[in-house]
C-alpha cells in the first residue's frame, strides 16, 4: 500500500505492507534510530512519537494509521526550540542514565510543554506516566521537566 | 563533588548514540533462539513448519559446536545449547538465522518440539522447602560460642521469603557476530557488562576454529543491573556460531517476551532465622540463619551470589553467637544470576524484617532496638573481620533525624485511631562490601592503560562499560581532577578486548571503587614519574616523548586476607553503609500500599560527581522499594511473567518522593555505590506496613492480594 505522511516536517511517501509497524518504518526505511523498541507491546513508551501532535507508542501503530498524518520523532523534536530547551535541562541535571528510554521521554515531555507546560509536579507525573525508566527513579526526570517549564 | 555533565547525554536524547540494535553490517542476517517450552524432558523431535525454504536458514545446535558446550562461569555446568535432555523452560536448543527478521520470527514460533516429559520443579516453595533439592557447595560462617541459650532469653523463629526480580533493562539482550575468515577473528559487538567474559565464552564455544574473539561494546548499553553479566556469554557464543556457519554477520536481538522468560533473574530466597534476645538488655545474644537460594537448573554464578548473601546475612548487628548456613537449591527454571545487590537484598529483607519482629515483641520501637544492637567500631562481623568505623550507626541517626521519625511515630498512631486508612513509617539499614569478595580482586589483578597523545589528550582504556551509571564520565573525572587536566582532553575509550587491558568486569560495585581509585592513583603516579606541574605544558615542550603508553595494575591492600574454605577473615576492604526511612499510606478499601516518602542516607565515601551519584542512588532505591512493594516474576497457577504487561514495574504514578543524602564524604576514597541503594529499602516498606496496621507479612512483595490474605487470616485468628 502507498502511504504518504509528513515526517519531521517533510512530506514522504512509501510503499509498504499496511500492517507494518510505524516503529519498523522509522528505523528500517528512514534510519531514524532514536525511536527504540523495548517491550513491543505499548507498555514502556521507549518508542513514543507524536502522531498529529499526540504521543503514541509506535510499536502499536501500523502503516495504515499514518496515511495523510504528521509524525514527529525524537530526531525532529531535537531540532525544535522546545526540544532543544528540554535536552539542555535533561543534560544539566545529569538525568540521563542508560538513555534507552530518554528519546521517548523527550517526546512526551515536549508534548507536555506544548500543550500545558505548567510547572506542576503532579501534572508532570501524570503526563509522563506512559514512559517507563528503570535507571533513574524518575526524580531527575521530573526535575528536568520542571526546569524546562520554568525556563519556557 | 563537581557535577560535570555526562559525555553521552545529548546524543542519547537526540537519538544519535548507538545501542546494539542500531548497528548494521553489510549482508547482515538476523538470528533468534529456539528454546525449550518443556521444564524437563528428552527432546524427541523438532518439526519445522511447512512452506519455508529451509536452505535459506542457518541453524546451529549442540552438535555444531567445535569447542566446548559449556558456558564459562564460576561453576561451569551450563551448556550453551541442550543436547538430548532439557532441564528447564527456556533452555536454548538451537540458534536459527535468516535474512528476514519477521519471517524468522514466524518460522520459530511455528516450530514444534516434541518432548518426553520428566518430573520438574518449577514452584519456588516446592524447590526451597525440600532439602533434597540442595546442590553445590554449602557455605557456613561459624561464629558460635558453643554455649546454650540462657533460659531467660526470648526465642524468635521466622521464615522469610523473597521473590525473583527481573532486571528489566530497557534495552533487550542483543549481540552481533562478524566472522572474519581471512584473519580468523570473530568480531563481536555486545551490549554487556563484561567484555572479557564474552570473549571467553566465544573462545570456548569456537575453540581453535578461530584465532581470537574480539569484543567491542555498543556505544550505548541500555541498562543491565547485573542482567548483562553472564547471559551475554551464552548469547555471543551462539551468535558467533551462526556467523561462522553462515559466513555472514549475524545479529540477535531478543524479543522482550523471550528476554524476560529465559534470561537470569534475582534468586528467590527462603531465609529462616532463629534468634535469642535478652529481655533485660534488649540485646540479641544468639542467631542462627539458614539462607537458601533457588539457583535454577544450573549453578553458574550462584555460588558467588550465595557467598555475598551469607556475608551480609546478619545485617548490621553485633551478635556474639552466630551461625550462618547458605545453600543453593536446584529447580527446573532458567538459572538465576546477577542482579544489583547480588544476594544482599534477600539477606536484608529477612534480617531487617526480623529486627522489627523482635522489637515489636519486646515492645521497643524499631529505632531504639536497632540503636541497641547496631555494630560499632571494636565489634566484628561473624567472619571475625573487625568493624573499624561507626558510619552505619551515623547513617541511622542521620535518617531518623531527617525524617522526623520519632515524632511521626506518635503522629501516625494518633491519626490511625480515627481513620480506616492507615499511615505507617518503617526503617531498614544495610551495607555493601565493595569489589569482589575475599581474594577475588587479587586474582582479577585488574590492569588499566592510558595513552597520552601529542596534543596532550589522555585516552583511558578500561574494560568497564558505561551501562547508564555514568562510569565513563566519572572515571575520566577521577583522572583529570587528580592532575587538573582539562576535561575535554581526557576520554574513556569504548571497551574493545583487543585494545583494552582486562580491568575486570563491570560488577560488584567495583568500577569507581577499584578502577576509579586506581585511575586516580595512576594519574598521580604519571605526574610524579614525568615530573610535571601541568601536563599540557609538559607535552608541548617534550613532543618527542609522545604518544606514550602507561599501564598500571591494581594492588590489593595487604589487610584483605580471607580464608575461602572456612569463611574467616576480611571479606571486603571497604563497606558502603546505609539507612532509610519509608512512609506509606495504606488504602484499606483496596488493600494497596502507597509509598509517600523515602529518606535514604548513605556513606559511599568520596562523592565524585554529586548529580550522577544522586541519580544512581535514586534509581536504586526505587528498585529496592519496588522489590518490597510490587515486583514478582512467578505466581503459582499462572507461571512466569511474559513482559512489561504482567511484570509490574513502577511508573511515575507509583513512586514516593525520594530524598538522598551522602555522609562522611570528606575522604579521598570513593567507595562502592552501584548496589548499596538496592540492598536496603525493601524491608522498610514491610516494616512501615506493620507500623500502620500491626500486621507482619513475611513474604515480599506486599501486593494487595497478599495483604488481603494476611488480614483475613488475622481477622479469623489464624
């Protein structure tokens, strides 16, 4: 099936099996390796991307779902001003440990900053609840997002 | 204490830092493992599905192994692949590779294996209750006086149970092998903790069909926590064999379900404690601990876990008459292995629970009772190792004060009188010996290498991997801070066994403690040897001397003398100490414990990088709390968990506020940090639940089902 979508602000078209996972399309067809596979069942959030501006786990999204839509990956978000601000905050607090979950956290935090952005711990916890991190205990992730809210 | 930023944070965030699955090689094909779905039995027939062209697949089994079919481990008893008989669910039978990853997956999931089934032990209690299942060497620490307990002493007897725990590193296990026939090198790209273990694994399975195995890690290692200590050796062996047979680079990345089902976990434990306490002095006078671990089907590295377990079994108390017995038990489940804490979290879960049991019985508050019994300088461990500092006691005092423990005890007692929901507060303490146990570091004889280039760049070569703990940032920091060299001119190189000397595995809280302190000494030594004030100036005016290589070995302190036969002597040169207080809110209607606050005070010696250390400690404390609260891997009647859907990891909504403080930091020696945060928190949850409800539960985790059962039993007077 022919699928056309906007990927990190660029129009692209691919020919693919309609059931192919968005995660595989990003990694295999576009070499966008920032989107990681961890659980493969939508639990951990390591493969989170924005689909029409909303965070989704790309392991549960199929090619057929993205036709005519807009996809933003961690690579794309890293180029946006709010993405850059978040990266600097995550870096400053030394929040990043193994880093495998962080592209996903970047995407979800970016969505929070865009849609709400209030420096409110409870709201931030709720916004990030779909992303699992095994290294950090989340404390420094909250600290980073709070810092980004303050500086935005 | 400078919190310099990590070298890898920005590339990890923007997706450019490469983890194992982000590497590809020309003509690379994909591999997967075909493993046993039978717990114990003979393999009768392997039936591949119809409709596939078998000639497109590369397959390897035990009979293809040119070398030895034994994974190198402290106890070499586990084969890479089963021969005729399988001894546990998840035992690898074949490695299979194909250019199409998805097709390979379908092929393997439609392959049917027929077995002649034999009797099997898969239930944890069935394994640990029956003494006939004990295997391997029994360890004892005998510090008995030979005297009978005084009849006035109060006897307490309890059995505590701890579950499996899954490391749940976010990056699954993975390996790429690239056979290079022209020079007979097997190049392996690994996500692992111990490149030299992987090298030994590949060289064992391939034997003299290869000249050498060269292991290089991926840039990013997406978490490990002990889970990437020994399993990578097995995976690398099979991946290498597939590459050798196919003549192509082979990548195996485990699917999460396979990873969670077949790889190593924390050992479930059954710890039985008999203690005798003097009711007058409130001192524990005598103790007998029976420490049992479910090792799985093979011993592998379990003897070493057992050693650390018995050496930490008594927790932090001075008990004049002590006997500790440790044994491994066999079951038909995958071998359990390394997980942050390595036998110590089980020990503290039992002993720190027992301390609260005795305190409740004597009607002393848990803090007072600990204060009376905690060991001090001048006391000794059951191995006779002298206690040289009061830092454990200092951690306890500090955390009691910070958490306002004594006032909260009163406050919660009042609050609970008028509420159906309950508030509770609990204490636990712990410690962790840094580095390999006993004579281990002497045997390892770790070596590090430094190359100083013409532009005064210092390249550090160590085999220790950065799996998220920030080791490569902190190790470089220890070197450049010692000689005041610019940060950007001092870099730890990606571990590669052909370039990096063997500085040992990335385990046992030894990276900063052994290798970091060695690098610091090394920096001073090079400075003395060359006689410089400023390295950049020196290199600029002595260009003909550079590039130059320097090497140095770790020398163990002569005070570390340990009798491995009798478990007597100094088991660890330095200990990290800790104490914590956890507050909970118990929801009576749903039987749920909500963690509200945790204060953890630790002595890890010098803190090299405050933010990195705090972050690592916060993560470890949460793993420890979750071990006490919600994580378990096996449920009778259900079996083993399958992924992140049924294995309950804490999310952002489940966690308390965690407050970390490091004390006694004004010292040149950085001690172990990796494991201590995981060791001690779990029993504080259990103790806080008792404080809230008056109910003791002797098996973690404290999930609602278990609480419901215990409370029902209590109401029924059972």
